[in-house]
C-alpha cells in the first residue's frame, strides 16, 4: 500500500478531507492580498476562502477536543492514534494560522 492511501486510511476520510481543505486554503492565502474581486476565479481567494478559514479555525480545536474525549478508556494503540490526530490537528492549525495571519492582520489594521 502506498503512503498516501495508508495515511488516508489512518486518519479517516473526513479528517483527510479536512486536511486537504486546509492545504488548499493555505495555498490560497498567497492570492488573497489583492483587491477584492466580485466575479471570476479570483473571487475564491479574495471572498470565499477568507470566509471559510474562520470556520476551520473553530473546527480544528473541536476535533482535538473530540479526539481527547475518544481517547478515554481505550487501549494503547487506539490512544496512540488519537494522540497522533491531536498533533496533526495542531500542526494543521498552525499552518493555517501562519498562512492567513498576514491577511487578517492587514484586515484588522485598515
């Protein structure tokens, strides 16, 4: 089994799609600093992605909390898997925060 499918099976499909969305949003942050566009493809990085990022900022800590709850009363391999999920969520949170911090800082200081 290749590493991508093994990772996908390890994290699960929903969390895997969440991480994929975070990667897409992180790369989108590069294009978000320009003037707001109200039509065409550039509407995504200037309007849609900045509105989606705060929702993900709330989803990741919720997922970390749910992983911590699911760890209680489980055996060692399952606890280790949930600990990995918490670390991956924290890493994804930091990546998203680092990518979008300049945009939101600029927005606040206008």
